[in-house]
């Protein structure tokens, strides 16, 4: 097992990609703390995954909540080795329409939440005097984007730079920091988009050479790679698991 005897926190892990990462980490031998604001879903998943998994309520935009999460994790499992900043939200709006409140709300979770989680986790890892891993959940929308998701795209672009500067600053402490940039993954968040726009799925697949949506479990396996010694010489990188979408400069036929 690639993560045996490691302890990880995964934010935004009550469902979707975060839940898949929590499942895969437990399967690979890690102790996992699921952090989320969806208490019923998060606690239910923790019970399902057994005695090596716990749930902790955490608003990642609150430094007090994040500090409590780190200390609770260490109380439960004796330390911290891996932190996955996965919590994220979206707000569909174009630049002329987005409100200041909605812009601030998305960046508070997606970007500030990644900063607070990464900083608090790194401080604990340095205090412990042992190596650690931080993984930030980015998106292809950090590089290419739609005009309809202004704050989301801005937050993910910022998160890529956060990954880079954290990696440079923490390398001397033996802490590696990398990111994952998923393409269109079949999650509850994507379902909201597809269900409200009948053309959305075709539009996505026309820009995806592999001709299908990704699965949360596929992103979770990338997270295991980055969290394990298999990626021991990698830091400051973002891996794009996107079905070939980023290199594509045209559209492809949509499978029938």
C-alpha cells in the first residue's frame, strides 16, 4: 500500500473528487480526515470508510476552522503527512454581471481556502520535523476558460501560482507541493451544469479527444501518485488529467 501509516486531510471531501480521494487514500493504507461543511454527507462517508477515517467540520475560508482541523487531526492520528486542498465552489456569471459578493465568496473558498489549509498544514509539518506533501486541486480553467465562470477561473489561476510559490518556499523543509488540474469530471458540480443546459455535455465532449467525461476515481489515483514516494522528485507542478483537452486546438466528433 502506497500510503501506509500516513495521515491525510482532504478538504471538500464529502462528495465528488474529494470523496474519491478519501476512499483511495484509505484503500492505500492512510488515516484520513474528511473536512467539509456538509456534515451529514461527510460524517456518513467517514463511517462508511471505517476506523481509519474521521470527519471534521471545516470552513476552509476561516483560519480558526483550519487551525482546529489540523490540531484535531493530530489529536486523532498523531500527526499530519498529507494535505489535499480540494474544497471548491463555483458561480456562473460573466464579467459584466458578477457581483462583488459572489466574486469574494468563490475566491474565499477556492483560493484563500487553499492558502490557509496549505499554510497551516506546512507549519505543522515543519513543527513535526518530518517531510510532508500538499496537493492543491486546480482545474484546466486555470489555463483555458469560459467567460461564464469569471471568479472560478480567476481562483484556479491563482491557485496554480500558490502551488508554485509554496513549492519553492517549502522545498528546504522537505515539503513537496503539487497540483492537479482536472478536465470535465462526472461529479455533482458538473451535473448541475449539464442538467441545466442541454447542449453542455456535447460542448464538453466536442473539446475532449478521449470522448468521455473523467471519473472522480481517476483523479484520486493521480492524488495517490502525488502523495506517495512515487513522485518524490516532483514539486511545483500541476498535472492536468483532462482527456487531452488542453492541447486541442479544434473540436472532435461527439460519440453517438
